C-alpha cells in the first residue's frame, strides 16, 4: 500500500466529524484501532466463481476481464496469502464476522461467537472433503465427480 496515501487518509479520518466508515481489503490497515470492526469473509471457491463470471477484480488491480486461470494463479500466490495474514491478525479482535459467500444473502455473527465455534471445532474430530476443480488441475468432470488425469 502507498504509505503516503494511507497517512493522508488517516489525517482526513482524524479531522472527520460524525461516523466514519472505512471498508475494503485494506481498511483495517488504514484504521488500526477502530471503534467497531466487521470482517467480511468469502470462501476461495466463491471467489473463483465470481472471477469466472467476471464480477470481481484481484487485490489492488482492475482485472476482471482476465482469464479465470490467471485470477487463480494471482489469488493462489498473492491475494489469498495477503488476505490470510490479515485474517489471522484480525480474528482475535474482530467484533462481527460477516459471511458473504451467498451473493445478496449476507449473514453475520459476533466475533465472540465465531471464536467460540472455532475453539469447539478445533477440539472435535472432523473431516474435510477435497475438491479438485478440473480447470487448473487438468482433470475432467465425470458424472458429477472430478477425475484427475
């Protein structure tokens, strides 16, 4: 991020009267001690689907017309790493967690509820089911499942 621009915005926020809302991927960096922090989350799979429909851009770029495979590479090596680090930093202090996975149907819980749920999940056996998307891995779709190779 451009530190000079960030500092200019911080000054504007200090001088502002009334409610100030900062939103976007870098908002928590712009306002390090907000009165209220809401983290808007979206699964990587949903991000990939929105890339394919050319609905969203990558972090800090206007590239929605690019091929989904290029979005995936950029997401895998840059965007998701940046966002994962931010998520790790904010998880302990977030006031609300906003689930944005289903377009037009956001759902929100308190940060306290999320942390309690994660704590319980971490101490309970569970199994994740892998999914291999045929596009980046070169597989083929076969009767609703994905065959690799």
